[in-house]
C-alpha cells in the first residue's frame, strides 16, 4: 500500500538491531559460584531416552523445522532466533542459563568470582576442552572471541557487541581482558554491571569461537562455524536444510549429543510445518499457533508450551506527528479493547499484557494502572484535537510474539479506531522491508515486539531510554525515565532495584509511548517419540538432551 509522507527522516545508517547499551550497575560481593542451582521448573517432554540406529537412520536423526534459515552461523554477527536455534548447538559460553529460567550456572568456566567493587570478573576455565577443529579451548580463545567485539576492532555488523561489552564513549562494559595463565581469564569493567554475567550467557555475541577458525576464515564464521558444543557443523543447503553431527570429542559427558545427526529444515508457512510434522517428515516444529494447535494434536502429535519472555506491542511516535501529543496517544490506548483483541487473535495462547515486562519477571506489577478501554473518551479526545486520520506501519508475517501476524493485528486496531472516528491507513510489508521502512517512512502507529535476551528487567525497560530508533521505536525521551534507568542499572538486585523498574513501568503507562498488547506463549509441536525436549524460557533449544525412542 502507498504511504503519505507528512514528515521525513534520513535513513539510519546503523544496523537495524544495533544497540546502545548505556548502563552502570550495582556492586556485587566476591563469591565463588556454585556449579548448579535449584528451583528452575518448566514443561518438558518425557525424560530423555537413548538414541538407536546407525548414522543416517531415522532413529538416530532428529529433524527440527523452523520458519527461516539462519542469517549467519557466527554468534558475533547474529541477532535472530533462526540463527541462534542452530548456533546454540555448536557453540558454548563461559556461563549459561539454567535450563528453563534465567539463573546462571558456570559452563566452559568451572567457576568464577566477582570482586567486592563489582568491576573485576575472574573465570577459571575447564581444562581438556577441544574445539571442533581439534584446537584447544583456553584463556586466549576467550580473549580472542570477546576482543574482536571490542573497540576499535568491533564491526558495525556485530549487532550485540556494544550491548554485551559496552563502549568507551558511554563508559560502560569491558575495559580490559587479561589471561594470567592458560585457564584463567580476568575481565575488568569500566563500570559495575549487574546484568554483565547474564550477558555472558546470551547466545548472541558471547559464545566462544575457535581462534584457529577465525584466522582461517578471515574473522567471519558465518558459513564455517567452529565451537566446543555437542554438535558440529556438517553442511548447509541454502533454503532447504542445515545438518549438524555429534562431536565425538565433546568434553561434557553428561551433556553429550544423544543423536548422531540433527537436521534443521526451513519451512516458512506454519501450516506446511504442521503438515510435515503430521506426515512424519520432521520430529519437532517451531511456531505452532492458535489456528494450528488442534491440527497438531488431532494428528497424534504433542505440544509443549511455556510462558514466553516477550512483549507484543504497538509503538506510537512520541517525537513528531499527531501522536507526539500525549493526549492523542492516550486516546489511541482508550480506543482499543486489548482484552477482547487478545482473545480474538490469540485465544488461550497469549496473556493480556499489563506491563512491558512478562508476567513471570520481577518486578512485574499486575496493579500497574493502564488506561482503560473507553471508546467514548477516545472519540471525544480525537474530536478535540481534530484527529480524523492516522497511519500504521506493520509487518505481513507471523512473529514469535505475534502468532496471528502483523497484518491481522493492524486490521484489528484499524477497526477499533474507526469506531472512535479515526480512519487508519495500514501499510504492510514483508519483515525485511518493514525493518527498513520503519526507519524512513512516515507513520503514527507501528506494530512492534521484543523478545528478552537475558531475563533481566533492564533488558525490557531500558528500550525507552535508548537513542537507537530500531530499539526505542517510539523515539520516546523523558529525563526522569532516563535517570531511573541509570539508577536501576547501578543498583544490585533486590527490592530497591525492583522499585525503580516499577516506577519506569508507571511512566510508560502514563505517557503511553506504546500500547502493550500481549505476552505470547511458546508452542512447540513434536512427535511423541521425542524425549527430553525442553521449552526454554530464556534463550533457545538445547538439543543435546533430546533423543528419540
């Protein structure tokens, strides 16, 4: 559809998902970290069994169907789930999230300590770990993996580098990395950083890669991934499938691959993935939605669900145009019956959002007061401001946080606004085009979403203090809010920090840079023969635990 440009922007030269992580965090006590944590729970398939059959047999091959193929297989160059689904099987981190929650456990590091001032992180590494190319995992490998993402070596094509490792100008992140011996790594930070340890567990940017492979492939492992994980890369048939094979020299017997082969198939349409599962062509499918869940179960297959770490929302331009007036933003909010909308589009597979943060994350407050549905008040406010037309930008595809699709969501919003006396023009594009047009096209409303990276509340609430339009889609700016974010990121975990982020939620509810819509559940379809599949709350699937039998 066409667009009426009432105001213009210059195209953003930065990467769409590049972040500006302006943070300082609270001091943490220096303590050794235990190698396991209790208290994490979640839904999973039945306990893992043993794979049988020889390589290439159906019994020894696990086939996972997803909507898109990876953009890259280099963890420093990715920002999408389609890529991290694959890379999480190939690479590992110093620390990781504990199965289905955001608690941290050591991994390639056997333990770590944090200095009293919160600025020094010392990691003791496991010995005897090998990369898939046969080279040794050691302190220099860790340093090389991170250093290439620090200034001045950092590339614009590394979208999460500044988020995880900070920047000189902002006074955040990693100031230096030292290797006192082959199995000790010391990170010194410019400022204390409460979520730094969680950032190191993220599948984007933080996994450790082979220095030998970096030398061989000119610092780009997009098509030649080499990690320490339970599965190693075998082949990639573009637009068709990608094949991994069990790594025989994997260091961790308890987490060694249970299958000989894992195949990722790329099937864009949800209905086609459901059909492939029903026909036995694949073992696991991602992205089941309300419209297809019954079909999956009626074909004798199973569904695994978990509360997703996401938010589906509508952004409103807070800097220019009609919605720069907070009264107009409030009227748009009052025009939409979010409870009815969520039930109609997502049924029981999403939760009505009362906050930008997911329900399960502290300091979520169910009592945050969002403006109520009041079409009469909305109609009166629009009339008072002379608002009869608005424009909405949306994506045409389904997203993990919006299984109904962006077009369907926009048309629902269009109907509500029409009832309130406003004609809404909807401009819909495929996902890639949408991301580009969002930066340069005139719009008042924009479909948007966010999938959390590390389980920390700051990872959601800091978006509204960011100066990067691809992150802070509304271009919202508020001095009190920005100061609160700085305070929150400089405060240790606990009630004081929770109170800061709750105040941030209150400001968002009052100033309405966004309309929070829903938190989507994750739905995974799988064959009952699949054992040990876990639906993760943070990050993506750990397929080393999965078998068939």
